[in-house]
């Protein structure tokens, strides 16, 4: 855990003189399961993984970040969801999405598929590629409104949009600009924004807190393999005086808008990461 104060050289400010609290979520302390066809890590409590640490139940509206690897020719069969906002951030390979609303498509790197489950949907996710495994982040958030009509959308965010900058992927309907372009942020019914970035070693980006008042921030570093590389290699980030490696996350508390968080890439490989800015 690290405490960092406004105005210091560590690159984190919160608009006040109060310190921020940054708590590391180490990659190898997450929930983990190897089902053969599915190799997965759970940042939050999920399936048979249950931690008594309240951080790992949910963080603001953020409820699930599963880093999943789906073996070629396998996948998740038809199953039901309700009253959750669910999206897939494709890192590598292909993933077919089919649902009870009549949607059917194959997702690839750069694609983000979003479902507002609302009153209830059924869907399946399958890796039809017989030669290549799939790697994706499965993310859930709790909606601010219950009983929504189920909805579906897919957007594409190529690497060029993320290199050396933050690319807004998800945005609260309260802050969304209403644009519906192929690479516009996806609106969702939660006070949550999500950015993605691919940051080269030595470079940094500044995230400006999206709303006034107290906020929570969570950062997750995408893994390049099934395990974190050795301590002297791989992608690494620095937030304040906290160092994150591949698969690590960071709970940031005490943020307040207007303010900002600076993230620096300090490893020997580009760091792909996602950042969530949420209400408390």
C-alpha cells in the first residue's frame, strides 16, 4: 500500500492536500482456475473464488475483471445474465458471441462487445478458431438503474488509438456525448468511465478525473502470458510510488475531481492497461 499527496513529484494529484491510498492487487493473489479449456484469473470474487477482503467483492460499481484464456475450439455454452453491465475486451485471438437478442459475430483484437443484460438475456462465447487460443478481459459492472431493456453494441478500438495515450472505451450515459461512431465510447448506465492504453517504456499518460467530488480509480495491467514475467522483464507501470507488473491491479482511493493520476511505463516492453474512474 502506498500513500501519495497532492503536489508531490510522484505524479498523482487529487485536488486536495489529503493523501491518496493506493493498494496493490498482485497478479498471483487473484482467484485462479485452470479448467483445461479455460485458464482464468479473477480480480474480484467469482465462481468458486471467495475472498473475505472487501476490496475483492467489488470496487464502486466495478464487480468483475476476469482475465480469461479460452482454448481453441472451446468456449462458454449458453447461459443467462440479468441486471449486470457486461463487456469483453479482446486482447488476442477470436471469440464468437451469440445471444438471445439475435446477435451473432466474431470478435477480434481491438473489439469491445457490450451487453446491458437488464431484465435478462442468454448468450454464449465460443472460440471457433481451431488453431489459436483466445485471450480477453471479461468485465462486469453494477447498473445504476434496474429493469433496463436488454441492449447490445460492439465497437472497435485499434492499437493506434491506444498507443501513448488514453482511449476512452466506456462512458456513463450522463457524460456521453451522444456520438455513435465505430470507435466512439460505449454508453452505459453506471457512473463509470473506462480507458485503455498501450504505453511504451519511458512514456507516461495523465488521466484527468472525470467528475467533481470523490472518486475511485482502478488500474489493471494486461498479461502477455499465463504468468507474470520475471522481476527484471516484461511490462511495468508506476503509479505514484507503486509499481505494477503484468496482471497486477491497483485500487486507488481518495481521488477527487478536479485532479489527475499519472501512469508511467517503466518496464522493458509496452504496457497495455485499462483504467476505471468511478463513483464511490
